C-alpha cells in the first residue's frame, strides 16, 4: 500500500506555482494546495506513484470542475 504523508513533497512546488497562476482570481491558494494534495493522494492510491505531471493534470481537472460548479451557482 502506498505511503501517505501529510504535506506535499517539495517537487510539487512548481505545480503549485503554475496552478496558482492559472487559477488566480478563481480559486484561493489554499484551495489549489488542497486539490494538488488530493490529486497526489489519489494518484498514489490508484497507481502507486504520483509524478508531478500526473498530479498537475489531475489537479487542473479538479480545479476546472470546481470553477464550473461555482459559476453555475453564482
């Protein structure tokens, strides 16, 4: 079973930076960080590994869906 940690490793800092820039004004930085962490944990659970590029793609999709849901509510 993959090891679960409480904080994303440092190699996700670039992922956080890119996604924070991409979703600035849409999502708060803590929301982006939670999506990145959830994407990392999901990738570990499903595939046993969580490369930064995979985590970024998963987190981006989650953030896009959240943005659409918020737009529909507003």
